[in-house]
């Protein structure tokens, strides 16, 4: 079997993927191919660079680093000042670059990674899903995680790219197309949470985005070819405050998310009979 890891997007909720990675390594699951989008591209790059249990320590250190705090914890006043000046984005991409360098190295190239990695970004000029699997890792992963309005587009070879979650948030089909026939999906939980009709203005955009985020994964899951096994790892449930609009900035729940993802995945893998 060719084992593929699919790491989806989801901002701060992506911490659950760290716990999932730990559970997989403890169960003896090692990847042959990795695909990722947005925060999943960052986590996936870490695993591709070091596909051993020790990568969990690297990932936990990155999630608790000053760089992570600068990405998600910058005060609103500074962000609004940057928006006024730039007219396009709230945050400085510098801390995100530092975080990527921390988990994979500033000069890493796809060709040098221990496991083949591909990351998704959305091209503005071509209005197209784009996959990076060669050349420098830094800019490709940064492009995959360039959340619109939060960060400026990432320019690669004169083309502007934004967050891959816009076009493919949980890229199951890509892993299968790259040869994976035993796939583990690491997702942040939104596909497990039911949607209800909006009751207030802030719900409208949130629900619309969730529909766009989820529909492709549902379609690809329904079209999984015969003989391909797909495991969707559970995220362990919502944390306090996840329903609030400001949840995307809350790093205080990071360790709880990691632990929840780990416990839920350990239980799932045991029930599914996945183990050494």
C-alpha cells in the first residue's frame, strides 16, 4: 500500500493535526506521499522534512513559538494601521516565513525532502488551483497559507497566489492522483460540525465559506476509487470559544487542540485496527 497524508486548512485549529501526527507515528503509520493546504501545508512540510516521531516536538515548538504568536496574536490597532497603508491585508507575512523556516528550513527544496510533498495555492491571474512539488519550499508553503485579507498574495515567478483553501481545502483527490491507496485525512473538524441556516449577518459569510470549503471534499470522498482506503481522523471536538468570530486568533487553546486530536485519533486508529 502507498500511504498518503492529506492535511487540510483551518488556521489555529490546525494544531489538532499535530496530535494526529503523533497518533499515526505511534500506530506505525509512515507516509509515502503528503499533500497539504494552508496550515496543512505548513504541518505537512514539517512531516515531509522529518517523517519520524521526533517531528512532533518540532511542530509543538513551532506552534508555541513567538512567530506563531505574532501571526495570530498581533493587536487589532497595528493590523488596522497596516490595512490602511496596504489597502489589501492586515498582517505582516514575516512571522509566517519565520514559522515555516522553523519547521522545514529557510532554504529547503522539495527535491530534498524525505517524503514527496505537494502543496496547493490559488493563482489570481489564472483563477486556478496550482500545485507546487518542486523548487523552493518556503515560497510555495507561504503561498498556500496566504489567507486573503489577512496576508498579501505571495508572488512566485511574477504570478500572485493566495491561500489554497479557496480552491481545495482538504485535497483528498490529489493524494489519490499521486498514487496513494491508503489515505489518512487530517482535518480540523469543520466537516464534522453541522451547518444551520444563518441567524445574524456574521453567520452569512461564515456559512457560505463553509459550504465552499466542504463541498469539494464531499464530492471527492464520494468518488474514491475501488481499492482505495480512506481514514478520516477525528479532531476531538470543539474547544471553548470556537463559535466566536475571534476564535481564529486564539492560541491559548493550542495544547488542548493537540491533545484532543491525539486522543480522538488514537481511539479511531485502534477501532479501525490500524497499528504496529
